[in-house]
């Protein structure tokens, strides 16, 4: 197809200033795209706009990575490819275990995955859960032509959720031939193997009138346990550094004293590990620290003697098996109409695992006449109870039931106690995620009239997930089994009930006891998405700036979208407060909700200058979208910007946008349930007893403590306390809104071959952020700032925040503000080496100027730029990637340098902790040094149809940082480090072979 030289020039410049305004785009592929464009394309579209016109250039910054660059990484997991880019931070993925949703998500600018819209060919992908998040494991990597990341609010173009930006996977539209590829990777330790096979077939139809391509793939990823690496052998305490010296010296964990052991137990003096241990730890609820102790293997009670080392059971890399199939086809019915369709299906299984369950902070009504209690232990309990009565800490009708009414604790009575027993006899806790997902798209596009085009489509997607949970303790049954006075039958009269012996060490729980005390449960999730869309675009000839020669181009459209999500738990999972699978967790209740949205939108690009002095071109770009949600009502978004090319080699672009995100199904339809949240310290606990003055004492009492309990209850356990979560039915969240501003330039020059440099500034400012307060924010607002409204959210039982039924209310609401601001730089150029081949160099650099959030006017601003902690997942102020690629005949060798600047513990968190006398952070854990990784790739083309590849990630085996087990959220902190942010697996080898015909 012939096009004029002006159009060809426009297309070429569009490619240079649009898609080439990126890092890591290989110059050879750019030239190929230019050549193809000059031959075949008259109207093109770019990510971030629905307008198709010659010379289309994005006024928003776009980072693009093509299939060749992706192949250098030899990475079948899209999430890991995107994680490398400096403008992203880790979402969920293979290195998240405790807290994973069994998926792989994208997190642009560190603003959370729900604010990053994921698209395929400019269309939404169906989410995998009711939180509206897309699992990138469903992306058919073999058919990806390139991936574009557009920065800033793209809601005017794509609708809700594009707050941080959009990730658009552009698929190969005319694949022809056969491609069979196999890749294998394994760590230097010989574990964590990953096998990937893909087969892609494509063919043109009727002399090029259409094309159909089918791709199928399989991937298997093996687990790597924390215990498989020295760093993960033992939980290191973030506050005290306990266990750190043993790690540095290469020493194994210290065994507990004789008679106080069991599988994976360590000496309590180390100060690391869980207090829910083996043998059982005992405490009378609300009776103070003096009424607590720990059993021995022989059934006696003494002082604390062991803790449980939960680390080795967890995964550094979760196992996964994935099957996927995708079909893409189009057919030209005539010269004016093309039919197209896409179908993709995936089946993904992910296994998450944590240490064996236990009774943790649960409280039980224990008859002191239970014959499974040893004589010494029974008398110890009676003496501790009477001491607590004398000190005013224990009253009849509270944690003491004086059955015989004699005014003293004796063997006829009941005590409400905590039995912290790790139920290792039940095995590890597992969550197996099985997800089946499919999506189908069908539509027609073509010429409506002259230069006007249309695109009408319908798509439906569905995700069905079954989660199987095993190894959990059934706390209701444990309570029934403890209530026995003969050791054979239970007081509830259930013939299936087997009295349980928690009054000693490992092995006291028999197989029969374990069968009654555990529960395996199922929960299902289903998500449905329907999108119907009509878009027309073309030029309005009568609107034209005189002398420009090109009229206004517009795009007008209508979209109807329907989202519906459900969660159906087992009956036992509904039981409050801890469900049938208690032990470090809450309950689940059914979720069923959704929303509908009808949206109209338009965009326009008006050329202002063309060929003028100091304005080779100047285009004004604008857009508007109005949406009617049946959940939050009417919302609107807009964009206004320009792209100005004063000379051929320089493009200046500016864009101001308004973006929105309507609350997803989980945010508007989640019932109130109990769970866990991260916290650093309970200021009313024994850990802070020396710093409790009269003011703090009264605040503690106002949240449900007695005067005697203040400064006596246990502190935060393993960095977590109970929470009360869900959607507040009296105050559902409304939409969040963002103002985004970007400005930058693209400069290309001939002084180096294919030289291009881009510099872009971005400012993403979000108001009414949909989210939850953190538990520590509520605790500090109450006990440090004295805010009664926050104290009302704290619910204590026996003065405690770890006993089942207690917790801090953390309902989903609209928080005040979140902001990300920074500068991104991209550089690309080639160096010709004559007979020695070609050298291509590229880099992408991101520097955050601001990364902060504020929950409310009465809460402090939390600065996360360059920090990590409970409130901040790690955010490096400066990150870059730099690739150097040498090509010589059939050989290619490429090095990727990944850099992350140093980060420190967040000042707000540390100041709050130390202000209350809290433990803060061990000195060695207050800062993480900068990290530099080098990855090697090499390939060789053998003939025309075969390609061999080899790679080494983390070539120089950079060690991960050590911060202990409580330095951050549970999802991202694991094995004493941040495995999603830093390489924890060591050197990784990759090999592959690809056949193409």
C-alpha cells in the first residue's frame, strides 16, 4: 500500500517520538517497525488514545518494551519482567507467600495494583478477584509484540482504575508460521527449577484477507523454602536483632533446654521465633504477666523456655503450574469491514504455605478438673489465679468462674486462659489456589464513511477460583475438647468429640485428637466482567487551523460495563470470630456485589501548527469521559495537553489529566469480619510499662482495660494484632479522584546512531483514597495523640489485642491523600563497530521526588520516599536499569544492570515507637544499602530456524539485605528480608531453545 512521503514521515516521527520515547527499545526493531509502517500503515494508534491518525504521538509519557527486549530476560512471568522497570514496584507474585492472593499483579509507581489498569490491545482484562486486580499470569507471553506503560491518569481514555497509569499488552496481529520454544531455569543451589513450553501457530487467510494465530503454553515453577537458604533458617527479631549474630556466624538455631523441645523449636533466650510454641505456653486472660508460663514435655509448668521457629515452612518462591491458550483472528469481510476476535483461557494453580497452625491468642474456658492437666501444673494454675485475685486482676464472672462459690480459685472452677500451642501434629497450613479464567472478545471495525472509522465490540470474561485451606486448627472443636473432666468424653455430649491434651510437648496430640481438632475448608470466588463498546473516529474537515493542512481528529464512543464478584466460603469459615480454621486468622463471610457503568467519551487532536518557524508541528490534545455508576453515581474525567515539535529532532509534551477510580466490589460489598494487621507496638502492653504515665493510663482504660491490666498485657505478637475489617455499611467509600500532570521532552539526534533521550516529570496526586487505616496509625492516634474518635476503634478482651474477638476497627473508607512525584529519563543509542558488529546501549532512570500518604487531617503525613516499614513497602528514591547489547552476525550478548538506591526505616514509624519507649529497630536493620544486580544474556542463531539462549541472573551473586522478620508488611517481608524487592535466590541460570518456521 502506497502512502505519501508526508504520511511516511509522520509515521516515522511518531514511532521515534511515541514508542521510541522509551527505554530498552532495541534500535533494530525500531527500524523494522518504521519500514513496515511506511509500507502498510496509513492510520496508527498509540497507547493512551483511541484516535488513529498519521503521525499520532502521545502527549503522555509511554515506556515501551518490545518482544526482543523481553526475550533477553528469558522470563515467562510478565510480572517479573515489569518488576524490573524503575517506575514499578513489586505487586503480588512468586516471591510473596504469607498474604499472597495466588496471583501476579502490576504496581505502577508504588500506588498499589488496583490503581494500575491492565489492558490487552487497549481493552480491559477480566480481574481474578473481587478486588478488581488482574493476574498477569494469564497474559500469553509468546504472542506479546510489546508492552506499553503510560504514566498518569488515563481514565479519560480507558475509564476507571487508571490512576497511576495503564499497562497495555500489544499482541502480534499477523503472526505467520510456527514457533516452538522451551526455557529452563534453576538456581545455583540446584533448586527452584522452572520449565516453560510454548507453541504458537499462525497463518494468513485468503491471500492476506485475514490471519489466525493460536498459542498454547505450559509452565511449572518449583518451590524454594525459607529453610533452603541460610538467611531464612531462623526468624530474626527486627527490634532486638536476636538471631542475627547466629546468622552472621553461620551457626544453626540454638536448641531449647532439655524437656522443652519439639520440631523447629529454639531457645527462648534467642528472642526470635513465635511465642505460640511447643510445649504449650499458658496465661490466664487479664491476670498479668505473673500468671503466665510454659509447660514442659513432662506436663509441668515453669518459666518460658522455647519459641517456635516458623521460618523454614514458608516459601521464598511459591510453586505454580500454569496452562494457557490464546487465539487471535481477524478477517476482512470487504474493503471496509474487518471482523476480529480474541479468546484466551488459563488454568493456574499456586500453592502457598506457612508454618503449622496453633491456638495462638485464642482464649478457652478451661476446667481445672481436666485430668489431662498434671498435678503440678494444676496447682501452679490455682496459685497463679489466687495471686491474681489478690491483686485485683481476676474477678468472678470475668476470666474466673467460681463454680463452688467459695471465693478462691480451686480445682472445681473454670479459668479463661490462653494456651499458645503450635499444633505441629496437624502439618503445615496450606492454601491451594486453583483458578480457571477465560475471556472472549468479538467485534467489527472498518470504514464508516470516507476517512471515518468505527469499532464495535463485545467482550465477556469470567474467573472461577477454588481455594483449599488445610492444616488449620478448629478452635471451636479445641474448646469442646478441652472441656472434659474425665479425659474421655466432652461436656458438650458430642460423641465425635475427642478430649485434647495441650498440656505438654510434641506428641501429646494423638492422631485421633488431631482429626477432631483440625479443619479443611473450601472457598470459591467468581468474577464476571462484561464490556460493550462503540467507538467512531475520524477528521472533522471544517474545523482546521488556517494554513495547517490537517483538520481536527476526534474519537467518540460509548461503553457499557458490568462487574460482578462473589465469594462463597464454607459454613465453618463463617464462624466468628475465628472460624473453624482459627489460629492466626479470622473468619470469612459471603461477598456478593457488583456495579454497572454507562460511559460516553470523546477525544480530540487539533493541529495548531505544521511547518511553521519554531513549530514544525504543534498538536492540542483533549478528552472527556462522563460515567454513570449505579454504585457512586455520576463521575467525570478529562485531559488537556499538547505535543510540540519546534524542530524535527525535538518533541515537547505536556498533559494535565483528571482521573477517577470507583470502588471495586470488595470495597463496597465486604461484610465485617476479623483478621490480622501489622503493628509495631501496643503502648498499653507490658513492653511499654516503664513509659506509661497518668495520661496514657487513662487512654488505655478508655479502650476497655482495667487499671490493673494497664502495662501488664502481652505486646504485639510476631508483628501482628487482630483487626476488624470490611466495608462499613453506614459509610461506604465513594470514588477517589486524582490530578495528574506530566511534562517532558524527546530529543533525537544523528550525532550517535539512533540516539534518543527522553526526560519526563510526573505528578500524581490522589484525593479521597479508598483504603484502610493501618492498625499502628489507629493505636498511635489514640495513645499518642489522644484522639477519642480513634480510641473508639480499639476493642480489647481481657485488656488484650491478640485474644480472639479483640481487634482494631479498620473499615474500608476514603482516606485523605496519596502522592507520587518524580522524574523519569530514558536513553537509547547505537555504536557501529565495523567488522566487530554493533553495540546498542539503553537506560531508564526513575527518581522519586515525592512518595507520601496521609490517612486523615489528624494523622501525620507518612513519607515513604527512600523508606521502608510497616506503613511503607520499600521505595527506593532512585532506580535505574541499563542494558548494553553487542550483536555480531548470529551472536548476541547483553548485560542488564539493575540499581536500587539505599533506603532507611520510615522516620514516622521509628519516631512513634521510640517516643513510647518501644523497641524500634536493631541498629543494623535501620538502613538497607544500595543494591546492584547484573544479568547476562547470550543467544546464537543456528541457521534460519533455530535459536539457542543462555542467561545468568544476579551474575555476581549480590546478597539480599537483612532486616528481621517484622520490618514491613507480612506480604512483602518474609525470611528476614524483602524477597519481592531484592534477589534472595542467589545466582540463577537460564537456558532455552526456539524453533521458528
